[in-house]
C-alpha cells in the first residue's frame, strides 16, 4: 500500500542555471490515492445510465452472432426473457429494440412491416412488458430502413431517387403507434425526416397514447461508424447513401438547429449519435437544453475496440469504460451502448457489489 505520510523529496539538481521553482499549487494532491480520486471524481457511471440495444429476429430459432460485432447477437423473441433477465440483474433496466426481418419475409418500398403489430419488435415489446412490467424501460427504434426493399429510411421517388420526407412521416407514425400499442415506453425515430417528432407526437396523442414519449435521434450524422449495425439489422441502403437526410459531419450549428426543432416539436429527450465523434455536440446540447441528453455509442465504435482488442492492441474493458465516461463527462445523461453488460459489471465491481 502506498505510504501517503512520506513527503516527496526533490533530487538535487545539477547543471541548471537557476533553481527550479517549487510549485505551491499542486493538483496532484487530489490524485494521490484511489479513495482521494474517488472522493473528487466529477463523473459517475452507473448501470442505470445504460441502455442496451437488442436485435430481435423472429425468424431465428436460436441466437445468431453478428460477425462484425463480437458479443452481439440477433435474438429470437423466445430468448429475450433470458437475456433481459441477465442484464436486469446487472442493474441495466433500459433497452432499445430493433427488428430484423428474415430473408424470406418480403420487404416493400414503403416499409409497411415497420408497423406490423405481429412483427418482431411488437412481439418482443408485448412479451417483455408482460414479463417485466414497469421494471424495464422499453424504447423502440422507429425507422423504415429495416423494412423497405431499398434500405432507405423513407420511400424513394421514382425517377429522381429522392427520399420522400412527407410520405415517410405517415409510415413512421403508423410504426410508432404499433410499437406504443405493443408496450413501448418511448419511440425513438432514427430516420432524420423533417417533422417526424411532431408527426409521431400527434399520432400517439390521437391514438390515446399520450403517456408514450418520443425520443428522437435529434442529431444523427451521416456517419461511416454505422457499418456493423447494418449487418446486424439488414438495413443497408441498396443504392446511394443517407446524406440527403442524415446530417453533414462538418456542421455544428445545424446540430443545434435540429435539437431546437425537436424540442419545439415535443421531444421528451434527445439522442445524439455517433458518440465519441460527437463530444462537442453533446457538450453543446447539455448547455442549450434542459431535456435529458442521450449519447449513442454506435456499432462502429464498439467494433473498433473489439477488433483492436482481438489483435492484442487495446484493453477492451478499459477502453469501453473510458469511452463511456467521456460521453458522461461531455454531458450525456444516459448512454446507448453495446458494451452495457460489461460496463455494468465493472461499475458493480467498483462499488463492491460483486
Ligand atoms: C436506423 C438506425 C441506424 C442506427 C440506428 N438506427 C443505422 C443507419 O442509420 O444506417 C445505427 C446504430 C449503430 O450503428 O449502432 N436508421
């Protein structure tokens, strides 16, 4: 154990033209031991801050690992109870649900199946709500890209290939209502169509679902970090990219504008993604709104760490923790992360909860 009572002694100096002045202000005093560092730590990471994404794939008979995301699996509905029970035992109580359709389930240009009351997400929501009641927070990702045959987040105009904003809204709203009816606490539109927060809020209210909240992906950059997710959710665009609806990585003021619009349109909390590339935006959002800010540490961030760790180049648990703490430090209230179970185990061990 370090002996904190021994004062440090300076070695005699030679060869310098003048004596080095001795500091009187010493920030290192607050770093001398683990308990001192804990005493003055400014940022806390607890299991309750974490949201764990689940890929629900009803067509599967057993879990299927996602090759580009080590440790992440597509899950059939019947396995959810077991997985969620394990994660809840670690203190993580919030889940973000994505639906995955099997190859033989037809997709269509409008993504009608996103609003299927018998689809994977609706089935999962009903089961988890029945089994866990108000013990868990269930957030449904609301988007069309996993359900459209072209993989875009809205219908595509014939000829021009434009992604049709206003046509998407009705389909997104129908999906949100189906998810809310199946038991979602929150719907999280990730499409980046203009006006979707208001469209979803109004649709939910009209369907007597005013207790269900809307948590839009308010700032969502057209990021290359989503690659592994598109393997997991079978949602890659079949042509072009998402840059006419997701945000330009070069912009900050645009992010502030998107946040403001979502607040005006009735958002209950705001998601910012990707995570680590957006620390500036998270800090900015924290200053400009009192709504909860949620950072999404996306698939590419997770996979980068796992891939480096598989090569022996990084210590994955330590890096995942540092990333999560950095997002919290920047101002995020909650984090969506594939490392949630790992982070929860670490936090419990640090708190002596075993
Ligand atoms: C669907 C959606 C995406 C992600 C969340 N919802 C993919 C995309 O926009 O292409 C990315 C999540 C991740 O990378 O972990 N629109």
